[in-house]
C-alpha cells in the first residue's frame, strides 16, 4: 500500500521551521520544459535545507564552517590586541582610519592604521603587524595645525600636525582632521593644558629641517618645481625645471633640492620685492602653466625666481609672500614688538607673558617665574 499525503490541521509555520532546522528537508526535482510537445529544457535539482548543526552532523558544509570559525577566531584575537595596547582604564574618545608620515633614514612613506584619541594620549595603531606607529601624551603637545593640500589622488584634503615640545612634528592624515583636532582641544582644555595660538608648521622633511638656523621657524612649505640654470653639454648653461620643496620661514624664502639634498636657492625677507602668478609655456608639451614669479634683489640688482606647483596652492603662496612684503613695509603697531631672538613680530604683552610662538624664546622675567 502506497503512502497517502495527509494534512495536519494543528501544524503551523513555527512547527514547519522547527522541523526543517531539526531534521532537515531534501528536495528532488525533475522539470521538463516543452514547446508544442517537443522537449526543450530539462532541469534536475537536488537541494538540502536544514539547520547548521544538522548539516555538520551529516558532513555537509564542514569546510565552510571551519573557515568561518577560523576567521571569527582571528577577528577576536585582533580585538583583544586592540584592547591590549590601551592602558587599564583608558577611555577612547574618537577612533577613525588615518595614516602617519614616517621619514627616518631612507624609508619615507605614509603608514596607515587607526587613529585613537583617548583621555590620555593620541596614537595610531596598526593591527597587522600589531604595532603603535605613533603616540603623543597630551603633556607633550604644544600646538595643533591643520593644512589643506592635495593628496596623491589630486584631491584637496586636510592634514593634521601635532607640534611636540621636544621639537618633533607628527604629520597625520585622518579621515576627518577637524573632528580629531576638536577632540584633542577639548581634552587638553579639560586637563588645563594650553595650546599655542596659530602655531607655525615646521618642515616634516628631516633633511630640509637641518638647514634651519637657530630661532628660524617655517610658516609655510610645499612641493614646488623650480626653474634652475644648470650646465648643459654643448653649450654653457640651460634652464631646467627641477622638483623640490619651497619653504617660507620667519627669516627667508628658500627652495630645497631633494635630489642633491641642499638649499639651491634662497633670499631674505628684506630682499623680496614682488610676487605674482602668470601663465607661461614651460617648454615641450607644458603649455600655459601657472608660474609663480618671485622678484627679489641681490648684489647684481633685481632678479626673478620662477616656481610652479599645484594650481590650487599657487594663489596661497602668492598671498603669503605678498603679506611678508606688505608687513615689512608697514610700520608696526605701537603695542607690537619684534622677538629679540628670531625677529618675529607679535603683540608686546603676548611676547612677555607667553614667549615667541616661532622660536620658543621666553623673557627672562617669565623664565624666573617658571
């Protein structure tokens, strides 16, 4: 006698799902698709539907389960490592993806990780291999600065600089620099730690920093091409565009040639005459490119130095140089003085009470109090 289907009136959806998850369900399907009595397509389907425990009991999906469990175990280990670099009781205030510029020796690169702003410090953590790439306790931070410039993808983005009391600079590129900066400022205010107002950004490049004189601080820096006059075979000299970095300090404007590792051009503030941007042909296929012409004077008379870089930053350079020229020609306000060490101009009261924000000079009176 064959099996006869019956309908259980007391069986609901819950019972059906429980049966499938517990015992499982096997589907066998043979489907034939015909057109005008002519067979065209045949479908043979075998499927099993059950809970994971039932599947594993009968040896189904065991490889997938092992890989999934192994991945979950590694993720838990990573999570434990992340908590491992935090001190007991340390609270995370802000966490986001970021990177840190490393430039020691011959290795220079952005190192990515996760940036943490905690109640005790700022640090960048890399999970693989597990390492703290950068950390700075709040007591060592003396200033914060945000600079907007082009990244490697030619998009404008904000970079965050941590200026430390030992003279080091940590250049960070977080997902949102303003959020990180605000979190640090709030925490330092809660700890009653002061930050410098409008701090200058020193050069991050160690080689370029070596050429700074005592009391000299960088107010602006960036990648810039410079038109150099070089010896050329078959003729005396030729003009060639070379890549490097342009630096504006509180004393001078200079261009650092990375290939030779030296300052290839410089002029003092009092030698600057004019700065303007013009469209020029730079030779070859470089037609109508923006060029920053810097007019300066030396023993031979007036000279012009030509620079070219990212168009968005060119206007900022023109404005910065124009400000230097204008400030030099305008008389100082009555309540302003020049720093006796580096010559930077600032309000007299600020110099006496806080010192110089550029070179770190402190008045003898304030030094005795400290």
